[in-house]
C-alpha cells in the first residue's frame, strides 16, 4: 500500500474508466452499486455519512494530505492506487486537479414514507436532467434547512460525479430518495399531511410572498425540469401553484436558483438563523 499504477489498462481500475461518459455512468453506476466521489472534501463528507469506499485513486503528491485516509484504507483492506497525472487522465478522461477520487459503495435508498415521516420541508425534483442543477439544489437544500429531497424516476442521479462535486458533498447530508410512481406519489404525500405546492407560472398561482406570510406546517415544493417545466398532471394533482414575484420583464429563474429562493422564503420560523 499504496499500489502504483503505470498504465490505464488495468482491470483493477475498472470503476474509474471514462468517467466523463455520462451515458455510461448513468447506465452502470446504479447497477454496479457504486458512485464516484471527487476531491478531499467530498470524500471526507461521504465517509462521515457512513458510506464505504471500494478503492481510492490519487496522484502521488496527495498521499501526505490524505495520509489518514490511506492509513484507514490499509487497515480495512481497501486498495489505494496512485499514479502520474497523465496516466490518471488517460484512465478517467479528465485532468484530476482536486486530489483524489474514491469509488464508493452506493447506499441503499430509504422508503419515501420513512424519509419524510418527521419532515416539515421537502423538495421534489421532477425530471431535472442537468447534473449541475441537481447538485446546486442539494447545496441550497442543505444550507436552508430542507429536511428531505425526493427525485422522480427520470431525474438525473444525485450521486453522479458532477452532482456530488457541485453540491460540495451535501448530497450526503440531505436525506433523499426516489419517489415512484410519479406524479402518483403526490397523493401519498398529501395523505401523510403535506401541502403540495408546484413552483410554476399559472394564472391561478399564489404569490410566494403570500404563501410565505402564512406557510403550512408541512410543505412539499415541486421543482420542474429545465425548459419544459412541470407536467400538467403534476400541477393538476398538487394543492396549489406558487410563483416568485419578479421584476425587469423576467418571468423565470434557473431551477436551482428558483428552488433556493423559495426554500429560503418558506423555511419554518424556528429555522431562521438571522
């Protein structure tokens, strides 16, 4: 320990091959039960959340900074691979400038009912396809006290490498799971005592200011996909639609920005940290 690699053609490194190929990672990561954590901060947050590493891959210069991780890996029999930057880049398809990668065992997702049992504020991400937006929503959710995030079956994977990196590892601290079926699952959330609000443009929409003035005790806020927004079936099944008052002739925000604005405005009073 560690194991020096001199070529990208090594079967032991299969977890790290072509990490920039989005279609490949979407197809294989859930089935193989792994995800990739990138950078020291993200890896440490994953470990703090109780996730188990399969292996590490890093440039040799990072062995000192990550000495405790390497020592723990050696004690647990987890392989640590080190190599020159050009070999790692050839293997992964990108320049590793954040210290290290870890192939992590994907945790089992909790049941929706169990996840939201004690929640007051929940975000639902409907079919958001951009991993950057997914990661940004999770970072806002962590910062603004959202209790849980639910992602629909066609939403991008929160444990994709880019999502994790953009979230700064907060995907590990905000409880989340997939909700399926959707939008059929809205009825289950309503039965559990939640008011379900969709964030969208509609003639009968309630202003965010008005909703924030008298928010429900338990609220689910549904954010729609980039471009097309929320499906009409989702809007019809929800209790209300809410819109953010805007100026300057602007009618919408990026989904991550809109989610952050709404989450801040609708946070429960006891979570006001000002």
